[in-house]
C-alpha cells in the first residue's frame, strides 16, 4: 500500500497526482482520506495529538482524530462573521474540498451541533472572513 501525502516543503502540490498514469505503483495507491491530516504528527505544539492507529481501530480513530482536531482548531465568531482555522486547512485546502465553501462543509461534519449551526450561520453571509491561526512549531513536550 502506498499512501500519497504531500510534505511540508511541497504543500503547493497538495491534492495533485504524484505518479503518471502508466506508473505501476498506482495499483498500490489508496485514495487520500483528508482525515489523515488530523492524524499525522510532527511533534509541534500545533500538530494533532499522538494517537495509536491499528488495523482494527483505524476508521474510528481517524474519526475521533478529526473531531478532536476540529473541536480545538476551528473558531467561529458570529458577531464578526469570521471563521479561524488551523494552518493545516490552508496548507492542504485542496484535500478538504475544491474551494473554501466545500472545505467548510467538510469541516462541519466533525463539529458538534451547536458549532455546526454557528458555522452554517456564518457561511450564509456573503462577506464571511476565513482566517488561519499561526502555527506553533515549538516542540510539544507533553
């Protein structure tokens, strides 16, 4: 199995095919599950927390990782129609949807109902603002 992931140095190619059509490695590739971005950890404070993934718990663990990451990295300000997201959503936006609206709809499924409602309320505003949090690259020692 080959998991296609973009690197921190190559984010501009996120979501783009890395092998040519005739490449024999394609038969071993699995489609990208955007939740992988909530599971991969580099050890920085802004990274998702470390989790243990097994073949048996992979689906459930990815779901929980996505829910936990979105709960802690999506801020909604209905007074100013502003959505503030982790930089991961900016760096890998194409993995979460074809445009900002699709990305926000993707994120909504991982939020609790009250946060979903706030997100949908802000999304109705023609001039909504999406901002991105500064990424804390310092080492997470916990």
